[in-house]
């Protein structure tokens, strides 16, 4: 395989047809714009391009729809397009495949675009947890509920046991749904979203225990498990975990009157100090609806924060990152314009690359869990 090492040589490839990914990766970002636009045009209505809000500008420009994970899964469930190119991370593309029609094909431009939080719960660990709880007689009134940020196998696990999926935009409705059917919830894999949601519903912190998949019996004694209302899986988002309560205090001292808005994947102590919490879509809406001259500190991924800062500067709204250094989701960042151009140009040549296909045995119950989520809205 010949790698293109300088831009001059690379340019000669620009008019060529789709070739190996390495050749694309050697080209500069800006040289992809025209190619992506051209491929997009040639693919027409056969292809829909979905972009999560954490994607880079050079990728999000080309999205037919942008959204949070709930909105994008809903669009994926409704589209007639033959190809769904998902500019997001692996669990989002999997969910699109589960919800889509059989003849539809979902493409993730870079297969390395995973999610460190989703990786914190493996299906074998979840099965072992359930068995341990079963031995204690605690599964009869236990509803398993998983955050969208999990594998399709875990979604299927929840679906098969009468549970469902939720996102940060409908976690409260999902908890209410679950408490109408059981006494206790097992929430996977984000302890922070689970704790923030439960607390907002009036469940005291003492009634939420953390299940550590690496410790014997989750690191809990049987009596505490029996008294709990929510079992929180010990998982977190490495990006949102970086926001700290001290940062909220510091930014408020520096900018009196500032509005602090954060994603509910942030730790409870940060969420308690914030003015509002919300999914990525909701955070955008809060900024849109705010009066001019409002200053915001936002606790979420830096690409979204920078995009909002740029978009609302003309309206006099000032937007800062809650963390001075900005928190980057490195896996979302993996979807580069080069990967996108490569995937689209291959589609133009009728080659499907990086297809995400969930096994049919998993699909059945994962779909049930996702459909329950779509029903509660
Ligand atoms: P949203 O559903 O709010 O877009 O969140 C997805 C995510 O992965 C946040 O880290
Ligand atoms: Fe996963 Fe966190 Fe990245 Fe969201 S921001 S995709 S939870 S690692």
C-alpha cells in the first residue's frame, strides 16, 4: 500500500474514485469538502447523513439531521433511506441498525468511534450481576434500564427482562415507567445519569447503591441491596467526569450572573450547583431561548460548546466552557472528514464499508427495549 505523504501528490488523487482509507487520511481536511458534497449529491435520497452534536464542524456541515441520541434514533427509525451514514459513535449506529428496516444499511465512517462509558459494562458482567441479585431474591421486582450509551446486547438484556432504554432527554419518564412496573431499578451503565435522575425524582442518595462489576457481589452487602431503590452500575463518561463543583464556584465568582448549564452525565455535585441540566439538544434549546446578553458556562463536550459560542456571538450571548481546557470526546472526534469522504465515495461506487450490523438474535429484544423508549417519548 502506497501512502500519500505530500499534499501535491495527494491532490492528484482528488478526482479519482474511492480507494483505500490510507490514501484519504494523508489528505488535508479542507480538501475533503468538495468531495463530500459531490458524493452526497450523487447519492441523493438513497442516503441520509446523521450527525451527533459532538461532531466536528467539518463533518456536521454535511449532516442532513443533527441531534442528541434520542432525536437521531427516532430519525433513524423513521427514514426511508437505503443507507444511514451515522456520524456519531458505535452504540448510536447499532441502535439505528436495530430500529431500521431490514434492507437498510447503517455505516459508521470510523469503526474505532466507540464510547468509553459503553465499554464499562460488558454483557457477561451484567449477566453475572443479575445472577447474583437473583440468588438474593432481588430480581422479582427489579426492572433493568439501560442508557442508550451501551451495547446492543445490553439493550437486548433489558428488553428481555421487561426493561427499556433511555437517553438523557427521557430518563425521568423511563424511571417513572419502570417504577410503575417494579420496586427497584438496575440502571446501566452511567451512575451519574442514574443518580441525577433518581435524586430529581425525590429518591434519597442512601437509597441508591453503586454496583461495582469488578467487586464481589458488586461490593455491596445484601441488606443494603435489599433496601435500595436504584442500583447504579459503576460506569461514567470520562469526558463529563472532568467537570468539577469547584469549577462552578470559580466561574460564578469570575462572572456574576452567569448561567451554568450541564449535561446530566456530569457528577451529582456538579449538577446540584448548576442552573439547569439537559441532553445536548436541550442545552442548545436553553441557549436559543435565553435573552440576549446572557452569559453561559456549559459543561459538555467542547465541539458543541465552541459551535454554540460561535453561533450566538452575534446575538450578544457569551458562551464559555465550564472547564478552561475544554473537554474533548476523542472517540466522537475519530469521525474525520477523510473517513466520511471515504465512506461516501465507496457508496457512490456501490461498496458499503464499515457497516454496523447487529445479530438478529440480539436485535429482537434490543428493538423491544428501544421501542419502549420511543413510546414514552
Ligand atoms: P445526548 O443524548 O445528550 O446527545 O448525549 C449523548 C452522549 O453521549 C453524551 O455524552
Ligand atoms: Fe461516550 Fe462520553 Fe463520548 Fe458521550 S462524551 S460518546 S458518553 S465518551
